[in-house]
């Protein structure tokens, strides 16, 4: 009985020490969203359980190794035990109850972080290899950086143009995979003004590790200013807009503008040239050809390049955007 008492005390002391250590190493970045509070609460419950279970096992193990070690002159075997029903029922029942309680708490928290606010600000997110692009339909504004007003729920409607990406701002805690050909939703309510970073947390190719983007949470007044600025920005020429689109949508990751070889055909001297296609025919690279190639890249594939490589931009780029891209490609004549 005395040994149980010693183990009990050691387990309690160890639990507090391990828990203090886990807290002190800074496992969590700052909480910057309403959703992060509920998630962190659950995490902290788990940290206590982890500390306790680790202590229970390690203290008992180390204590037994020392106290029940084979001493000098001892040659016999230990006592032979053949089962203990009370113990077996106990170690089945306690984890069962614990798991049920955690499942209930988890479901309750999931409900809390998924609450839908009908007045949420809709931001359309496009992910691609390897960039983030945002559109604010309410204001007719697009951006390559995510600007958000503080204390308002954001309804991120996300899609991918190529492979699976994943939207993750650690300070917001919530995370969502982005599936090509589908619109997935993620709701987050930023609560802390500041600069953060979105990271892609799904392995998505060569530059996955660099698929980061700025996230700025602003006061409502600063956000309104930013929107007004974007809306009143002097209209830029289609050529310049096309150049910006080519970079923000990742076109130039595959199509060089200086004639160098990349995954796709170069854009240098493309317009007005005669393009040899993989079916042996030749086509004049006029505006129609360029538009078709952007929207339906597998229709006329340039000889020497594989088909089914270019992402589907037909749902991402509207007609004006395509025309801007064509205008830009024309300048590379
Ligand atoms: Cu996108 Cu990893």
C-alpha cells in the first residue's frame, strides 16, 4: 500500500512538471481568431491528459525497474500472474468513458467554430501552383494579399486550379484543404489586428514550401480605406493587367517571357508566329488561338509539349482577364 502511495505522489508531481514544461516551450502561436479560443481549450485539456498518462506509465515503469530489480544473490523467478478481471475491466472502462467525454467535447467545439454568421464577408480564394489569389465580390476588388477586417466573420470560399492545396493561418488555428473543381468553405473571425501569413499545408509540388502569402487583419476603418483605395486605383492598361495576372496566377512559372525553356511553350515571339501542333498541323498564333489555349489548353497542343499539364483556368479567369493576358502576350512579339 505504501508503494502505491509513493507512486501516486510521484505521478501527480510529474504530471505538473511535464505540463508546465509543455506550456513553457510555446507550442501555440498567438490566438488571433474567435475560433482559436475553443480549439485551444480542447488542446489544453489534452495537454493535461498527455502529461498525466506519460507520468503514469513512466513513473510506474522507472519505479518498478529500481525497486523490483534483481538483487545480488537472487536467482528465482517472479510471481506468476494469470489475469486480473477487476484490473482489465477498469482499464477498459476508464478509457472508454474518457474517449466518449472527449468526443462529446470535440463535437461541441466543432459546432462552435462552424457557426455561420449570415452577415459574413465573402472572400473568394483561388489556390494554384504556387500562389494565392483573393477576390472580394461585395466590392469588386481582387488582391494577391489577404486583407481582412477585424471582428467580422469571413466566409472563405476556396477553390484550386490544379492540385489539392490547404489554407492554414496558424494564428487562426482553423485549416481547410482546397479541392480542385469544388468550392470548399472555411469560416474564421479574426480578433486581433496584425500581420500574419497563410501557408499551404498540403504537399502540392516543387514549390509547396514557398506557397506563402501575406494576411493583414485591419480595423474596420483601415479595411474600408483599403477597399476604397483599390476601387479608385487608376485603371491600368490591359497589357499591364495581363502582366500582373500572368505572375499572380502562376502562368509565368511554366511559360517564360524571354524564350527560355520551361514546362510550357515560351511566350516570346509567340503572337503572330506559326505554331506546329502535336497532330502535325500548323496554326497561326492569333488572338483566337491564344484565347482558346488559355481556356481550353488541350485542344491545340504545341508539338513537343505534353497535354493535360496546364491547369483549368476556365472557371477562374473571366473574359476581360483572358483578353488582358492576350494583350500582354502580344507585347512579347
Ligand atoms: Cu499548395 Cu502546398
